[in-house]
C-alpha cells in the first residue's frame, strides 16, 4: 500500500494505492489518526489506485467516518475502481458514506 495526503482549501485528500488489508491497515490508521489529531474535519479519500480492500481496511475507513461524524465533519470516497466499489456496495458502506466518481466532485461534496 502507498498512502499520501495533501490539503487544499481546508480539505485533506488521502490517496491510497495498492492493497488496504490486514498488513497495511495499521499504517493507514496511524496516518489518519494523526490527521484527526491535527483537527482535520473534512476528508476526501482518493481510491482510484486502490486494488483491494479487506475488512481491516473497511474498519479504518469506518473509524474515520464515525470520528468525523462525531465532530460534525465529513468524509467522501472518490474515484473507486469497480472492484473496490463492489466491496463498498456488498458491505453496505456505500449507503452510509458518500461516494463520487471523481476526486474533484469529492472536494465539491465535502
């Protein structure tokens, strides 16, 4: 997994490429918790280069959503590959987390 982030107009874009699974979830969680500690309250996840997400990866995303909702913040998932979108649909996460086709649309929605 490769994870990086940048901030634009008060919105943090978190890019995750590769696999977000049991082996990489702890690293992703640490990075995201660091952003949350800094007080970031609006995030767009760019998942356009994500190949796979496991239940451990879903847990990291859900933890972020719950934390930001408690702060009146917002999370948007963007640019999901068809396979990753299917995982979010089957897990029913797509009904509780906004998803956009593009990162640009994600910035507008958050």
